[in-house]
C-alpha cells in the first residue's frame, strides 16, 4: 500500500527532537509528516525532569557533551541556542524558571504542559502526525525516499529526518531502530551503551545497606587516578549505588567499562570535614562516652545500619568493644572508610534504567551545520540517535531541541 503524505518531509520519530524538527520545517513552509511507533507522540518528554521537564540549562556548553567528537554539538547549539530555546517555549506559552545548577523548568512544574503546547503547535501549523506507524526500512530513490512500515504501508518523501532516539528507556519507545535504519543506509554506528544510569558494585554486603541515603561525594578512579567527581545525595541499592552524583559520573564509568578497563568507585561518606577534622571528631566522640560499644557509638553520626559494615570493612571484628579502647590504628582504618571507601565498578544497570544513550550514528558522516548526511543527500538526523549525549541537568533536551530545529529548518530549505 503506498500513500502520499501531506509533505515533502517525513520525520521518523515523534519525540522531543522529532517534534521540534517538524515544527521548524513547517515554519519554513514545508509539508511535514511525523511517523511515530507509539500510540501517541512525546511519551519520553513526560518522563523528563522527574515529570517536571528540565527544558534546558543556562550553563550549556560543549564541555557538557560527549561522544567521539563532542565539538560536533557546537554547530546546532550555536544555531539554536539556549536563549532561542527559552524564547521559543515562552512564545508557545511555557513560562520558565531557573533553579539550582542553571536547570530550567516550566513554571507549571509539569512536563505535560510542554508536550501540550508542542502538540498544539503541530496542529496549528498543519503537521500531519501518524501514530502506531513503525518504520522498518528506508530506501533512497533517484529523486525521493520510500519509507516502509511494519504493517506493509509505504510512504514517499523528498527529505527524511531520523529522530528515533537511542536505546535508553525502551519502555518509552526507544529501541535502537534508528541505528538500524541508518546502518542500512550506509552509516557507521558507534556502539551504544547506557549513560546517566546507576552503577553496579562488587560488594557482598550491599543488601545490608540498601536504601541508605547520605550527602557525600563519589569519584571514578582508573589506574589510581581520579578521572571524575560529583557530590550530592547518594543512595546505596541492592545492586550498587544511585543518586544524581552517580548518574552524572556513569557516562565516564560506562566509557571505561566499554573498553574493558577495570575501574573503581571512591565513596566519600563524610564530605563536610577534612581528614584531620574528622579524625579529631572521632577522637572526641570515642573519648566522650568511652563505655559505649564501638558499633553503637556511631548512632546519631551516620546511619546505624552502616556502622557494623564499616567496622568490618575496617578489619574490626569485635563490634562490641568499648569505644574508649579503639586504637589509633583502628581509628585510622575507620577514617579511611569514611573518607575513601573503594568499590570495584562491575557494570551499569541496563537500558530500561538509562536516561540517555551514549554512542549512535557516527557524526563524521554528518554535516555539522545542517545535520544532513554526507552519504545520503536529503537524509537528516536529530537528537539522541546521533553519537552525542549530554550531562544530567537539561543538556540532553537542549541537544534534542537544537538538533531538531536545525535538521528541520535545513531539510525544508533544501526543498525550496
């Protein structure tokens, strides 16, 4: 079955980048059709920012992006900047506010409001949206493209924008299909791995401390060298560790794991005191109530479930010895655990837990200014399907908006 869509442009994927691409192309006068595999568009937008939609970050820069060529991101980010993004959404009706770390959220605190105004704009501008339309293949013809759907339907378009996302959060519709489509069209794929994801740790006692939260710091250590550090609220889990600081380091960890490099996580349980200050505090604490058992002496200072684990990790087997009888050597070992607890990082959790995909379509074959394929004229890419991923904090959505707008505008310009 063959159908002629409204337009000369088909956008494959109705996520953040795809919707933005469609709107941008329509602004340039092109007819546009979105083909979305889910029952509705924008499903992943609703999950961003814990349901509040972290639209962007005012401190966005190239250093916030990763991939084989992070500088590639500069072209789109410069052409459709943070300021233009904020202005775009303000014009659509989304009032914004800036929170800690430069994170930008809608004043409504509702991701649904962002999707609502974008859907309204699609309707107002006349973008044709077809849901439950999963693309299985794309063929380049002499003058146009043929898009083949799983249900047997075929569509034709003069330009195609692939904005299918990566492999993160497959429950929201991303399954890596865009990588397959790109590969079939001659593009190379940088092997993807989960990013902004929890870390698995090699420790037998994790079930004893799962659920414990603390304000501390974490560092990735490779070859006895600290390669990344973050601080904030951290959570021990039955498989390892989570929390915003962990997610922010997971991309770095995933890169090393992908290369089969052995890495460690340094956990700083007490981050507000120097080693000398902490040592003096422990001395006072043990001396003030010397009759307390060593394990109980930590109650009120750290989570009480941590105390026996920390003491055993410090090589202390008698947890009931009086605190006043702790030796300088034992205290030094306790101090070491509190300030530098080492765990081998054995992996990350899987794709359903990942917020973003590292890897994707190799940008060496993409025009940095237009996001058009250098291999297949008339083919464009936008968003997470490309080998560009951002830090936690609104940077990935900014990449979606910027790359989507540039791909849409550029594809429409080629039709004129």
